[in-house]
């Protein structure tokens, strides 16, 4: 286990803490999803699976899974697959995948947000993109 892997686990924990804190303030941001998608562009499949399962356990420790948890678990794996299929720069691909993940999540679970509360969606999009970009920048060893 190397320092980069440990830092990624810390990033998942930090995303969980920040997302729960923002939720307690009434601000909906998907920092966990953004972190997991960013990690999908930096690590191998088994690490991505580990980070995803870790985050799923933290946010839903109960044995039953709802459709939002299943979707949440599939999106980082889909981001990993898209990274392997398309030859984009990893930093750009991660940002596109984070934005696409949010659109898919809200489109599947809460489609009225696009029309009823577009400001809330935009706040989530900007916050998630910034957090995902920060996770990517800190853990991207090719950039050093």
C-alpha cells in the first residue's frame, strides 16, 4: 500500500465528511460521487471498486440498497470504463464524467431539479467539479 492509495482513502473520507456537513446546512452537493469519479481516472479497477464500496458502506451501512445507492455505485465504474474506452486527457475526462454523472443522477432520481431549482443543480455542479478537480490534481502523480 502506498501513500497515494492512503491519500485516496483520505479523500473519500473527506468527501463524506464534507458532504454530510453541507447536507446539515441544507446544501446538496455530491462530493463523494465527484471524488469517486476523479479516482476512477487515476487508479485501476480494483482500487476504484474498493473506494466505491468504502463510500457505499459509509453512506449506507444498512444491508438494503435503494436505486440511488445502486446508481451511485455504478457511476464510478462507468467513469472508469469511459476512461479506458476514450482517449481523452484524464483531467478533462474526469470533469466531463463528473458533470455527466450529476446529470444522470439527477435525471434518474430527481429530474424536476433542472426546471424547479436550476440554481441548486448549478451549485452542486460547480461544487462537485471543483472538489473533483482538487482530488484529481492532488493525486495525479503524472503532474509532478
